[in-house]
C-alpha cells in the first residue's frame, strides 16, 4: 500500500534519516578498516589530528545512540499505525497522540529522567 506525502509525518521521517546516517557513519569504520580499529584507532594508523577527532566524535556522540533513536522511532511508527477506532478508553486518543506519548516516555527514559523497572 503506497502512502502519499500527506500521510507521512515529516519530523519522524527527518529524525529517522538522521539516525540512519549516524548508523552509517559509525559502520563505515567496520566496512573500511580492520576490526580492531573500531575501538583502537592506532591499530589502523588513525591516531593523529582529524582522524582521532572524528573517531572520538563517532564514539562519544554517535555510537549506540543512533541505533537507540532508530529503535525508538520504529516503536513510535508502530504505535502511530495502531487504529484509533478501538473501543474503550483508547478511542479517546488519536494515533498521533499515542505516538507523542510513546516518544516522550522513551526520550525521558533515554535521558535518565524516569526509570522503567525491568520485568
């Protein structure tokens, strides 16, 4: 089933694109270099200047966070696709509102503001 541009949520698509590009930037190291270079840049000779700076930025800012962001957006998209015509209390919420609640809770959990007890 094809979707039109009016059916899409631009902000979700934009953040999803940023997450995919972040995942790609981290995986370029794995694609182009030996396995040891992922955690140890001198193993492939990249421990000076811009090479070290880019590696440190990838490890501190991007690595792991973009996969988490992409997973949260997958959950938000799943919640958004739930039909809003269910019976009971859930019928008072639109799927867009359910998506907002899901994203808000996940972002607060990721930031460490709230803690969700594991099952």
